[in-house]
């Protein structure tokens, strides 16, 4: 592989970041306030909740499955934890424990998802669709009115700010993405996840417990959805029953933009982060421009549409790079034969 | 075509038809003549060109050169549509019925009888389907779903469709008996003899010589892409046929039967790595017993459906036997999954490398280290340097042609893909290799290098069980060949007794 090819591939494989830079530039040109430190922090802060869901969805997509239930888990996990802490248990709960409990509830939802999908053999789309509805319904029933006053410890992750006004949520987001990046790239477990989605039969034959990998992926996505729930609840110092509503479709947009494939076996944490941040930026810029509220949603969709088309072009270009490399090799072989 | 009066004009003639692929000659100057009212057998080893010939006749691929004469018209090539219009029908090895359609719907797809408003006349379809089924004697309901049929019934249904609904004049039956039950096989033979009387022509492709003798009038033998001979079946016996197919004479002293097991074991001084005792999986294989020694290469020879793949899949933990024992290093073991098999030092190279062997959208490095990655750990994390150096080592060892170790596997050629799978299983350093058709669908050069690899590197301190689509590969590398027929071990040959024609006869379930 020559240097030029390497550069081309590097560019194509990280196209999402190039799009982000481009989008950033365009926005900075038209709305100078976009560039302000506060606004950039704001974008990151507002992306942090969705990014957790996008990451979870990405991990599940990598194994070749789909998780629709994450947006309901986002509300369900903190709702149960807070109901226990404020209502069901008279003595209340240790606030640190309720944080752990929230994540555990998310993990359990994921474990249940994984169990039914791998052991009973239900299609992941259908199964998680039912859970999406069940969990939202339960949350609506159990939390008819919002639960207020969650306490400073529980809301710390969602609302506190560090020096330089950097929200803790943003730091947490980067930290979790870093951990996932290391897991996907540098551990056998990450390889097994990719192999499971890339070709489950080949993965199984080469000695991977592919079913277990799918279960783990769902546990991760459930836990991340619960973390997203923690952030959302912390931000508004309340748990209400509509948290996370309609977010799940955007998680697909973000994950696909980030290089995941609906057929599995593709995806990196860095790419997924890019996908999530691009969604956040699009949202922010549309608000800043002051676009008509009624057309905002459609415009959001249009920009995602364009980005997904760009992603298809990226895949085609990538194939072209390899094709040209092959042509070049054949030519040089032919030349060598002539000499 | 009216019966009788034109019976000497061939329905179809292929003249000097060739098909060249880059690197291989699939068919070379082949000729075939098909008379009305005859069953014409086409026989040959795997890779002899049978399927290429069939694909050319049914219009799936165009020939590189040569002429196709259909009822007097000359064609350079046919399209599938033209072939249909000329009354050519084909039934392939793998039955393809639409699972959610009824038997009647399957029969009449896509040419449904309609009324003038283009509305399908269901009552007519069901009545006609029931009538056809009654005539042919197939005992299934016209309203049963495709998915409710056994494979054998599905296959028979498609044959019926070709004969009675599509009303083809030339019908190609491509190894259809491979998936037919005994009862359905008889129904097929009856159907064939009825259709023969109607002056239709049937091209009958099979691996089983007994069938050729039973149902065919004439037979064309293919070998290495060439038509060797076309002959009246009545003038040939099975021995002569087997010689024509393999291209090898029987040795003069062919009376001498090879001594089996006793001498085989006495020749082996190496310890037994694996021994299989009375392994049975109903419907696949029965009473399989054999030993595999260290430094030994044992071939499993058999036709499709003889159970060779299933035995290897059982030993690698993908399938599970009903009864019997697998003894590894002196201890009986259950092998529950491929992961367990690998732990016990058994590596399996799957027959279908694209579907079962490779993760094509991931890199060469990823695929090569997939099975052995746990050993590349440094603490919690992967030792990437060690991984890269091992990957490069394997790429060099197997001379895998790839621009880099990061190339995605689907950009590689078939032969190089196969080398990647071989590399993956070598990297785990197993004690027992199970190689299921490692030479399938790869070019001659790669084939030679893979076989060489098996003979030198793989057998070092390990035992190898190997199957192959071609006997010549087994003869080239094996120390011993175990012959399977319909799920049972029928014979065993030692290296000094290897003889292609004899092994071929044994694979047919006949005494050599």
C-alpha cells in the first residue's frame, strides 16, 4: 500500500470528522455566535445524552442487532431508582447507591433483551420494539407526575460544572467513549463483538461464543441508556415520564453516520462519537439560525438525509481506491513482465 | 414436436463449445447431441465441466466459443429467457420452492392462469394441480405449503413442474436424486419413462454410475472439461465407465483386495490422537469408527450425502452425534461447540469459506488472528505488535497476496481467501486438523501450494482429516483413504493401494 492510498483511506475512514469540520466552518461563517466558547460547550453538553444512546446503539449494531428499547430504558431506569429512593423505601436510599442502581437496572433490561434474542431466538427489532412500548408504558403508569428534588449527589453528573464551566456530563461522555474505544480496538472482547456481527457463523466456527457476545452488547447498550437517563434526570433535577421520547431514531442516524452498518460488523467508538456530535451540532445551529419552529424538524431530517448520502458516497469511494490500487498493481506486473 | 416422425433429428446439439475463465479452462471443444425421446446421461468427476455445460445450455452463462443448435437454429449463446422459450427446463440440486406458497401456487408460478381481467383463477389452479399430482402419483396435497414438504418432495415437485406445467421439451435434471428419498426416486424413474415416450429429451446428470445404467439410454463422459466419449449405455459396464471417468486403467492384478484395518494399524507406529467409536447421527452417518494417528493424513472420500462433511462438523462441535464416542488422547470427550473443540486442539476448516470461514468485511489481520487472539493478550489488552508480527509471518508463510494486512478480505481472490482461513486455523497450533474441502474453488497454483502445506507443515506433530471434491487431491496427500457410502464406512485404502478407479467404485458403494 503506497502513501497516497493510505492518506486517501485515512480521509475516507474519518470522513465524519471532515464533515464536522466543514459544517463547523459554514456555521461559523454565517452565525458568528456559533464559535463562542459557551456555544461549543453548549453543543457538547446537549450532545452528551444522545451520544450515550448512539454509542449503545452502535455497539448493538456492531453485533448485527438493533436495540429500540434504549429510549424507554433512559426514562425507566432512573424512574425505578428514584421511586425506590423517594417513595417505596421509607428510609430512602444512599444517593451513591441509587446511581449504581440506575445503571444496574439498565444492565438488567439489556440482559433480558439479550436473553430473549439469543436463547429464545426472537428477532431483535421485534423484541426490543415490544420492550420499548412496555417500559414506556410502565414509566407512564408509575410516574404520572414528575419526581422532583433528586438530591445533589444524584444530579451531580447531569448538572454540575467543573472549572472553565465545563459540564461534568461532557467529561463523562469523553471518558466513556475513550473506554469503549479501548475495548473495541485493544481487547479480544472488542474483536469478538465485531466478528459476531461481521459473520456470526464464521465467528462461531472460529471459536467465539457469539450468543454471549450479543448478550454483552445489549447489557452495554442498556447500561449506557441508564447513564443517559442519569444525565437527563440530573439536568432537570427531575424524572418525568417523557424523557428520551423519540430519540431512538436519531441514534440510528448517529451510528450510521459514525460508520456503523445495519448489517453489523462495522464501527469504531471515534466514528460513533463523530456521528453523535454532528447530530448535536445540526440541532444547535438550526436553533441559533432561528429557523421557523415548524420547519425545524424537517430540516433536521433533511440534513441527516444528506449526511447519510455522503456516507454512501464514502463507501463507494473507498471501493474505488482499492480498485485503482489493483489496476496499478496489474499494470506494474505487466510492465515487469515486459522487461 | 410430433412423436416418431422426426426422431432422428437432434433436439439440441452443442458443437465444439468452450468456456474459458481467467486461469482455468472449464470446458474445451465439447460436443453433445440430444435426440428426442432419449435420456442422456452426463457423468464426470467434480470439476470435469458438467455444471458449466448445463449452465451454457440453460442460458445462465455464455460460452466463449462454439455453437448451440436448437431444433436446427444456430445460436452463439442463449439467454435464460431464450432457453425457456425453446422449451429448455432445468431442475437443480438444491430445490428452490417458495416456502409460503402452496404446492399448487409453486407449480404455476409465474405463469398463473388468469381470466380476462387478469385475476388469477384459483379454482382452476388448485384443480389442475390436484390432477397433475394424481397423475404422477405424488402423495402430497395441492394446498400444502412449500415449507411443509420434505426436501425430497420439494425436489419432486420441481421436476413435476418442469415436466407438466412448463411443458419443457428438453429437461435438465442436475443431480436431483441427491436429495430424493427411495420412494420418490422410483416416482422419478416412472415419470422419466412416461415423458420419454412423449419424445421429450432429458439430460441426466449424476455422480452415481448405477443410475446411469438404470435410467439412461446414452451417456457422455466428461473429463477435464472435454467430452471424452458418447456411448450407448447398454455397451458399457460399470468398470469401463469408471475407467472412462477417471481416465485410469485398472491394474491387471485387480483381483487382489486391499487389506484393510489390521495392516493399517500395524503400519502406524505413531500414537493415536483421535479415535472415533461407533459414532452415529441418524440420517447422516452410522457406526463410524476409525483412528487418526500423529503425523498422519487421512482422507474421507464419498459422494455428496455420504456423511463426510457431517462427520467433520461433529468432530468440530458444530453438529452433535446421537450415539458413539470420540476419544481424544485416551479420554472420551464431548465436543459441545467449536470453542470447546479448539480448546482440545481441534481446528476445523469449513467447506464454505465465504459463509462459514471468513468475515469478509474485516481485514486480513483481523481474520487471521480471530481464533488465536486470546493468546495475544498482554494483561487485559491485545499485544498489537505481536499480533502484527504473527500476521505478517502467516502472510509470508502462506504467500497470501494482499496489498497489506489491513486490506478487507472480500477484495482478495478465492485462493487467497482460502489461505487466510488456513492461516487462521494454523495460528492456533492445533493437534488435529479437520479440513473440509480445502481445495474447493481455487486455482491450480493455490491448490498445489495448499496441498503442499498440508503434506509438510500441517501434519507436523498433528493429525489431519481431509475431504476433497476431487479424488486426485486425496490421493496426492493422504496416507490412508476411508471411503464412505450413504453414511457408512465401506472401505479403506492404504497409500500403496491407492488407485483412482477403485476408490471411485468404492464411493459408489460397489466392490472394487
